[in-house]
C-alpha cells in the first residue's frame, strides 16, 4: 500500500488529468463556439419585476408633480442609477471589512498506513484528526487599507451624484415635454380660431359678392386665407 503523502500527491495529479484542463467544468457557462448561441443548462434565476407607478383609474388630467413622480418610478435610468449607487456603497463596506479580524476554522482527518523501513512490514493504521482555529488581524498596512477605503468612498460619492443627475435629467425631460404639450395645445386652439375667422370672412365675402358689394377677387382672397388656415 502506498504511503499517505505519496497517495495524496498521486490523487492531486490524477484528478485534474481525469477531468482534463477544466476540472471545474467552467466551459459549460459559455457557448461552445464564437458563432453558436449560448443556451442555459439550468433554469435561469427569476428576476422580480421592478416597482412601477400605476396611472389613476379616473381620466382626470394629471398635474406636473404627479407626472414627475410616475416618470421617476417607471424610468429604467433611475433604477439603474440607484442600483449602481448601492453597489458602490457596498464596495465601501468591502474595503472596510479588511480592518476586522479574520477567524478561520479547520478540521482535518488523515489516515494512512506505511511500510517499516527496517523490517519491511506494514505498520498499523495511523489516524490523525482534530480541529484548528486561526485568528488573524492586520495591525498596520502602511496606509494601504485607508487609501483603498477612501477610493471606495469617492466612488460611492460619484455614484450617488450620478444618481442625482439621472433624477434631474428625468425631471427636466418631463417638464420639457409637459410645457411643450401645453404650447402645442395652445397653438392648436389659436389655429382653430384663425380658421374660424377665415371661414367667417369667406362667408361674408360671398354674401357681399351676391349683393354686388364685393368682387370675385375678394372671394378668392378669403378662400386663399381659409385654405392657408386649414393647412
């Protein structure tokens, strides 16, 4: 029977050879070729639907603050910026975690049987086992951890400011569209009044033409104005 150390060495050599160059089968996570579509081997994780604002049931016109709240909840850019800010904030916690002590628990079990070097006989089985705990704490790292934490804090600050910028952009787009719609509606009302005035002038010109108080040119002129108003 092989000694314990030699057996473990052969095991470490044989296992990777049995599984090839990819012992953890990481290639299953990608497509087999650049021109082949990737297909999942297991069910994809379920992604919860994001929170969305619902429009009111009644048909009453919405005010600008109500439209802004709906846009801030439904716009994907605001959610993307919020998740990015949360990720950057979690990065600060990851960097600060290096300042905490680290505790590692380990339990080992070793059983082997060796051959006696003097008699050539097998010695009885030897079993060694027992737990072990390792406690480590970084006392001084020459300021490296502080610099990493400060950099993570600045990244979190930048992500939060980017979130505020995303909110401001959405609010500006809503206000711009809101007042543009108001202006277009006012322009439509003005054009409708202009068309109505042109039609009234055309009817009056026709009556004056029938009474002999206007010429055909006057009627044609009002028809031209009415056609321009319709256009």
